[in-house]
C-alpha cells in the first residue's frame, strides 16, 4: 500500500463481478472470505491508474481496449512469490534418482524435457538444475528445462538471476558457495547453470500460453493450484494430460491433491515423494 493510503472500498456486488472476471482470465479465485484481501492487494493498482473505485477498474478490465496489457499488472499485484532454494526436495530427489533414469533408459535417444509451470522468481527450476548437476546428469543425458510464471515481474527477476538472503534459507553453505557469487543486491547464480533454463511468461488458464510449453515428460506445478477454483484446476490438469509426453510425471505441492480432480493421472510413490503418473497410451486393439 502507498504510505498513508487506505484500502479502497470493495462492495459485495462489485467484488462478485471482479472475482468472477479474475477467475475467468487469470485462474485465481477469491471466495467471499477473502474480499478484503483482494481489495488490499489491488487498491494501489487502482489508484495508480487514476481511478477512485473498483467499479472503474472492472470496466477497464472488461471493456477497455487496453485491458490486455493491464492483466499482467493485475497478476503482478496478486502474485504470492513465496519460494526458496531446496524446497520440497523429496520430489526433486525422486526425479533425479528414479524418474530420470527410467526415462533415459526407455528413450535413450530422446531429450528429457522438464517444465516448471509456476516458477515465481526462479528458485524451483534452479534447484532442479543444481540437483541434476550434483548428480552428474548434465554430462550423461540431454535435458532441457523450461520455466514460466504468470507474473512478468517475477520472470524478470528470474532472468536476472540475483537472489537475496530469504531465498537461501534451506540451501547448504557448500552449494551456495559453489553455484552463487556475491554481487550488488544479493548473490548471482552461476551463468552456466542459469543458461540451462529458458524463461517465459505464461498464464495457465490460457491455452495459447500452455501449448508451446506442455509437451514435456516432467511437469512441476507446485503450490499454485491452492489459489485456483476446482473447476479451473480440472481444466488445467486436463490440458496437461492432453499435451504431455507419455509416460509423464506431474509434481504438485505437498498440500495439493488431484485425486478428486482427474482420473487420467495415477498417484504413485517414488521414494519419499508422491507423483502423479500419466501412463503410456494404450495400444489400440
């Protein structure tokens, strides 16, 4: 919030139409209990555009020709970039120790494509890249990592590759020394490791954004479905199933479950991690 600025009033009726519009275009869902949170997050953006009410902002998003360029700004205002290196490593270890060897053995000539579909400021894909480096995979197989997020400002930070202390809370000192160098404003990831990842901005509710990215064997989409409605999650997971290479492996956050969402993925355990498995296509009889 601007210093001294109060949260703009968001009436129940305007909240309902704003909430539904945001769910339709960005996938993010705010139930009735989160009306004040939505108002607080967007008040500064409404003021920055010179508006005095959320209704004016709604009309811009709904009808104005400039709406397309405003949606990324709205996503930035609503984004929750809570991420850090070496987070939920059970799943990354399952990829490195079990899933990747299986994929390489079954298709020795094919590259293994990995997509981090909600990468925030980049800590997750860089963690995967570090884990692969530590296991020697970059010299043993053709692996490509794609990383995307709906927030343009988050992707810009990921592209810069400079991180502050908060991102290192779980990363060991030896790995921090090995892969990062002090620079003005924080610590910069090694250019060689950073260069192994392609970064892009993509909204998961937009099929045109998903299409160039989804044809992968391994897909990390962790800790983002908690912000979506069940219908939106079902649509996204269905799109993943249609586009992923089979067999495919989908990683979601520890607190997220797809058991009531999809029957196309099977929940399997690899070591200490649970992974949603997309089995090979059945041969036609």
